[in-house]
């Protein structure tokens, strides 16, 4: 036997208005929070919504307000665990908001970043989160005239652009001070890219910690890297090839420390018995290295979540201020006191 029954059509805003005995515009204003009506009318509308199981079309409402309910996220390296953690914070920050994200990569190239941002703007995103990057502050402010922008790694504070950054110099100072307190005097440094602001600030922190401890700065103990594992291994090899003497190494990020650790392993050098090692970031994998890595913890997840909450505030015209937790030293098993 053929089933000729049909499911009842979904309730409409007009159906709710009839059931509640009010006008459709009153229902609409109650739904978007702009109605000034008596409690009786509000209760009648809410009761009708519940009884008729009315579900307003959020996307249609958003389009009426000129919103796409999407935000653009610009990262620099989609494959990096550094950005993975921040994106996890973004994802959690968007939960239950109705917003979706569109993720693009700038590949640490200012022109490519700008092109990607223009692409996102052409797709009518409601706002943009720029996780680190190379474009100038002026460029960020120019883009923010079209849509709100939140950027990490820089300081900005306007009604359409918020930027916040962590104190990289302080984090590096913490790392090197830890090694100095363990009795290390010859501390090598695997730096980041020369044209990267974060890398420059971490170099400055390394230098400041040595100066404050009256330890001479030795340029030959600084080996340049590029924040990737391979460069950490190459930098460590370079230090050995040039016959530098050191008892500890501070790497400008955890990935460089992973590469340095591999070099030490292949040379039969024990960590921390022979050489102590400190990283910077506290990536999820750093607590599972052999041995677990002493490092500077960046609140990567919090950075993503706070950036998202800040951007949503800008989109909705709120006065917002971003504040992130401070950097902290996480002592694990790659550092030890110098033997007397």
C-alpha cells in the first residue's frame, strides 16, 4: 500500500505571529532582541515558538544584516603544530556562534598575505584573524576599513583593528636565566630567521640575560635557523663544525629544538647529562620528546580563542580589549645543573 501521508510543512514566522496574536514584525523584533513589548506579548510569542517548534533561518537573518556568518583566518604554515593549537582555540571560540571559518595560508610572505586577505574580503567574510604575519601595521589598518581585523604579533587598538603580542624578549630571558641558574656559562643560541620580529626579540632576550649575568656575548655561539626542524639540526651541526664549546643550547622555538636534539642523538651526546636544551613554544609534542623538553610555554590555544572572541566583539560593534596569559617557563627533563 502506498503511503500518501506527508510531513507537515515547517512553521513560518507568520504562523507564529497568528498563534501569538501579534504582528509578524513584532515576532521578528523579539527574535533579534530589538522589541520593546509587554511581558505578556513576549511570553505569548515564546510560547508559540516552542509549541510550533519554529526555527528561524539564521543565515537568512544574517544576510538581511549584511553578514555572511564567516570569518577569515590567515595562518603562515597550515602544516605547523604551532598554528594547529591556535586554530583549535579559534574553533572552540566559534562554537555555538553560528559562524564558520575560512582558512588560508600566507607562507610568511607579505605579498601573499595581502593577496589572501583580499580574497577573503572578496568572499564577504565578516572579519579576519591574522595569526602572525609579515604585512605592515599600515596594511592591517587599511584592510580593517573594509572588515574588522584582529592580528597577533603586533600592537594595534582602533575601533576596527585590534592587535596583541606576547613578550618574546621576556620569554627568551626566562629560558636563558634558567640555564644560568643551573650554572651554565657557555650557552649557545639557535636563532630564528633574521627578518622575523619574534626571532629578533628572542635574540634580544638571550643577549639581555647574558649581560645581566656578566657573561660575555660570543657571536660564534649564535647559529641562525628558520624555525623548522631541519634548520635546528643544521645549526647544531654548524656549532660543532666550528668547534664551539658550550654546555647548553637555547633554541628559538620547539621545532628547532627537535632538530637540535636529533643532531645530539646522532653524535652520541646525552641530553641533559652532556648538554642541556631549552625550546620556546611548548608545542603538544614537547612533553613527549625523549627526554621531555624544557621550554617556554606560549598560550597558543588561548591566543586563538581570545583572537576569535575579540573579532566577534568588533563585528558586533562592541568595545573590546584583548589580554592574553603571560609566557612561562616549563621545566622538564632536558636541563640539569652543571656538575661541579
